[in-house]
């Protein structure tokens, strides 16, 4: 039984990696598919597949029931997708929202991956890990750790291999309009819980880079972010 109890309107660090540390994104198509799954499966509506979600979105396009206005299970605060693992900060919006969303995401992407690469069995290493974010300090430093996770692992130095396949919400944060009314219209994440604590996106950028430096220099801080 999972030790963490998911509560509505609370924030959680969710992460997992490939079984035996294997690559879970072999190419850009895989990365794009996983990110699309993060969006399409985040709905209270019963969705069997991404293709079904696309069909319904097209059917209801332009109407009051358009799926872009769907009621979500969770809010993403930030995310990173690396070649063999991922991290999210999620806010649960409805009862069992995280469990339902993560089940859909894991099942849907594994089915896609196994079919494409002619394999079977689990893709990720057991159940996803979940940690309740119980303090504002933890939230701010964790947002840095996740947004800049590719730098934590020095992934940007690689070129021409699967190792360069990474994606995060970093650009969305640092390019955010400082106007609160416009900010969340421009991206995938609900960033106010973090960015409202800084004068502007540039101030957060400075904080994040300073925090990243301390994370990379101090293994105890990195361990704190994962415990």
C-alpha cells in the first residue's frame, strides 16, 4: 500500500524511471507521444486512448463542450522528461485524481512503446514514486530541480544520441509574462504558485540558477529533494 495519501489541492512530487534504468524515449516521436499523453489523459472524461481523445476533441471543436475546457484530474506545476526517467509536480484537483491520471499515463504509454518496439512487460520500475510537498521551501527548490533537471544530469552536453532527448517546463517559466492574468494562458503548466513569489520571471530565473548550483555541489540537498 502506498504510504502517501493524496489530498485534493495539495502538491506532490511524482517520478519514475525505466525498468533497469532503461531508455523510455528512444526518439523524438516517443517524447512527443508521452507529452501528448500528459495532456490528453488529464481529464475526468472516460478516455480509452489518445486516438479517442483526438476524435472527441474534433467532434466538439468550437462548441461549449469543447475538450479544451475539460475538467482536469490534476494540474501540472512543472515537469521534466529525460531519456530514462521523468519528474512532475502535480496538484490533485479531484478525489483519486493523481492515481487515475498516472494509471492512464503509464498504461497508455507502455502499450504504445511495447507495440512499437515489439517488447512486452513493464516499462517503468514498479509503481511511480510520490512525495507530498509539505513546505514552500521544498516547492521552490524542487521546481528548480525539475525545471533544470537536464542540467543536473548534464544532458545538454550530448549530441546526436538518445541522450539528448529531454523536455522540461523551464522555457515556459522563464518566458512567462509577469502579468498574472496572461501567464497561464501561455503554457502547459499552472505556474502561479511558484512565480507569484518572485517579482518577475527573470527573478525566478536567477533564483533557479543559484539553487541549481547548490544542488549540484551538495549531494545532501539533492537527496532531500527525493526523500
